């Protein structure tokens, strides 16, 4: 940030002459590039809205006027201008500031975001609240991207806004990109609007016709007036999607032309009712590599700012790679397999499959609810969809999982990516709840692999048999030991776990890759003369009752470990079994406590919440009475 401008708050900004603003934008960009180059984070969306952010805080009276950033991954310039410059070095770090707007963090963050397409509903709520209170002066602004605009929620809100008619401004930040290429008919429509093919051409034809020197003079005044009214109220209105919803459409405007933006926003300010300003920007503006390879620069890791080369390139195998490769292999031998992603094509490692078999991969936009019901439709017609959704985003489609898939016993494979803590995106993005919200759904099969081989086998098993209804496989973001070179597929028995290690003193039941921590902990516990048995549950539904009977009849102390919320999770399922079967043993459940897990690296969070190797060793020693339990289960200093 510019030392000589010394901008800490929008008030400082508003004291600058409009002519200084472009220079300030350059300095903000430079700061952002430096910061993300050394720390990683969301990048190109923020670079794309620098001018827009400056213009909004310049023209509107934030924080009194309300400003909501959709998704919030583009809000870094907003954070820098609203008092968080000095703390920005801690962005996304444990105990640092959030990478997204957060009401806990700043009065300038009118609404917390992280998940997409909530901004119009939220700002409409605030605008209606102001109207209800009789406040007709406060301004309400939502900034939403073209990707976020593809979601049903955005249209539900527009539908409502066009009816309620409160004072609000939606800024459609159209950079013609989602994380990957934006898909869907809306994108084509927006491109038509920006290139002026239809709406703007029609507008100017009509204007010409009505102002033609000869014509109107020859028409009776009344006829000309009626014609004008009809054209504006009908033809023009219904040729624009937003106008048809009773929302005044303005634009397109160049979102990097700062004086123009300031001028347009000033003009829009006094216009009552809901308005939409179509703003065209370039994702990654100001950093050449990010302006071309958009997907790569959406949220890069550390990089060399001079060359754009990635630093600390990760060469380890990830669950995502295993998923992408396995699905291609399975699809090659099973023509029924179809992949679906709601706008997370590269994040879900489906890019190669899309290249190899484009007609079998559907990127349906940011539409989790639709994605699930679309999968249900494909399944109802005999295909086998692998519906790949991040755990946190699946929360949106809960009713669709129940009503459209499970109730109809349709064969949909839910590939639940980013299960467990996801890291620096923090509480909005952790996959904490899927076990708890899925395991109460009748008939669903729910599994989580401990390693890459098991993962492949589960994906194979989900298509290798008779009809099974919904089959969910949850797996985390990140690294796994690579597959053995000769690994073939094994069909796994549904609802069967496995014994990893025998032991006499205590049994640990784990679900998913955290089983690796358990393996390491059991070894370490030998040094404390504790002989610990380890079982991999593999399935959280149905539970392996035979295995559980064995465990509860042999051990008086049992610990469960999972990367998910404790309340309602796999450990809770085990506890229900124990109580229902009349076993009386000491049971300790490790996982995420009853709080929204904070941000930090995955490793830091596993440690913080006590289910990494160290936490497991500690828990075993505590329940075995070898060490005293600390005061609190977990603490954030
Ligand atoms: C409900 C939900 N689904 C998916 C995502 C992941 N996601 C974050 S940003 C993004 C793309 C948004 O595109 P757009 O709104 O155009 O913003 P841009 O990245 O282009 O600035 C996606 C898919 C999310 N945050 N929330
Ligand atoms: C803002 C958002 O929702 C995405 O950009 C998300 O941060 C991607 O997460 P991954 O990096 O784990 O794909
Ligand atoms: Mg976009």
C-alpha cells in the first residue's frame, strides 16, 4: 500500500482527489502480488476488482451503506482499504485474519461469505430491513461474479427483489470466468450483452428510429409517445433478462476504467429500486500470467513474482489425482459412468476426463442442488453418475440427496471431496458435517478410505455390483501415499471394516485417512508399554456390526478417531451401537468439537483439535490412566 497515501480506511480514501485513485490501484495491486507470491491465497479475483473496490468505497458511505461480496474470495482489496492492511500478513493463517469477509472481523464486512451466490439474498434482506424501518437513504450493494450468478439462489433473490423493489444495487462482475471456464447458457447471454449483439443493438436501433428527424415529426405526438412507451416497457424490457425481472439493467461498463466507474456509481446512487450494473473486468488484471491461465491463478500457492513460477511445487500423490485417474479407468470399462461437478472441474481433478470424454463430464455451474437432482435424473434413466462435490458445498443439496436420490433408491455415487478440515479457507470450507448429516439418511452407503488403494477399491465397488442406491465416498484434500504400482481393483464388502493391528489394552476405531495417524500412534505407544489394537471402520454406514461386537466384547476402553464433527459423526454411530447392544465400556471420541473449526493448515488443525498422532497418543495415555488429562480438550492461544 502506498506510504504517501496512508490509506487505512474508506474515510482516508474519500479525502483523495479522483485523479489519485488510479495510482492507488497500482499500489494495491503491487501489495497483493507481493503478498500472495509469498503466502499463497485467492489471487486473480482480487486483482480483477481493484478499481471496482476503490470506486465503491469512494462513492458509497461504507460501513453505513452496506456492501456484500459474493463468495468473498475477491475481497482482499476491500480488506486492505478497511483497516486490515497491518494484519494482512496473517491472512488465512492460524489465528490470523480470514481470507473471506467476516462479521466478527470488521464492521465493513456487512455479511460473512465463503460459499457462493448468497450476496443478493443478503443485501435484499438488508434493503428490505431499511425499507421496513423507513430508511430510504441507506445504500445496499452486492458484488457478484458471473460464476456465482449461475446459481439458483442468485435468481431466487432477483425474483424476490424485482417484486419487493427496495433500494439496492447488484454489481455483476463479469470476467467471463468461474474457477475454470464458466459454463452454461447464462454466460453466453452475458457475452451477448457485453458485445452488444442483441440488447444494445436493439436499444440503439430503437433510439435511432424514435429520434429520426423525419419520422416522429410526421407522427401524431400521442402515437410517438405511445410507441416509445411500448418499446421501453415491452420490447426492450423483455429482451433483457434482468429488466424482465423488474430490475433496472445498466451497462456494460469497463470495470477497470476508474473515473467512469466513479461517475456511473454516482449516477446510480439516487435511482430508487433494484438496479443491476453489468461490469466487465479481467480476472488477474495487472499480473500477466494470471490474465491468461485463469484456473491456475485462482488460488495459487507461493510463486516467484518476477517469473510467475510456482515455488515449493508439490510432487506428492493426492487423493484428487487418484480420484481423477481412477474414474477415467472405470469409465473406460463402464459406459454408464458419468461425472458431474458443480463448477469444481480442476479442483476435483476432472479436467483430464473432460478432455478425454467430454460428453461424459458435466460441469453444471455453481449449482449443487441442481447437480444432485440432475444426477438423480441420469440415474433414473439407467446411467451411473459420480456426482463429485466438496463436502462443504454438499450442505446446500441436502434435500436433493434425501428427496431426489435416497428416497427413490437411485444409484448415485457421491464423491465427497474436501472431507474433513480443508485448511486455510477456514470454517466456511471445512468438510465437517457430512458424516453426521448423511448417516441418518435411510439406505445410504457411506464410506471413507484410509489410503489410496482403498479409495480406488471403493470407487470400483460403487459400480461393481447390483443396484445399491446412494453410495457416498468421502476423502480429504491432499496427500496420500502413492498407489502400489501393480494395484488392481478389489470389490469390497459393503459395511465391512478391517483389523489393522491386534492389541490387548485399548482399541482404536478410525475412519478415513486419519487411520494413518493411528498407525503411527500405536507404534509410539509401544514405548509406553501400551498394546493398542487398531481397526479401520471403512464404512460409517452400514456399520460393521461383527467387528464392533468383537471390539466391545474384548476391550473395556475404546477410542474413535475421525476427521469430522464428533456430534453425530462416526464415533457417535459407534456409541449408539454400544449403548443399544448393552456394552459398558469407556468410549472416547476424537474429531472436531462442537464449534466451527478455525483456519490453519490441515496439520495444525488436526493437532489443535487433538486427533493427529500426538493427540491420539495423549488420548490413549489419558484413558489408560498414564497421564493426567489437561484442563480443556483444546485451546486456541
Ligand atoms: C456454493 C459454492 N460452490 C462452489 C464454490 C467454489 N467457488 C469459489 S469461487 C468460484 C467461482 C466463482 O466465479 P465468479 O463468481 O465468476 O468469481 P471469479 O472467481 O470469476 O472472480 C467457485 C466455483 C463456492 N465457494 N461456493
Ligand atoms: C473460494 C472457494 O470456494 C474456492 O476457491 C476454494 O477456496 C477452493 O478450494 P480448493 O483450493 O481446495 O479447491
Ligand atoms: Mg467470474
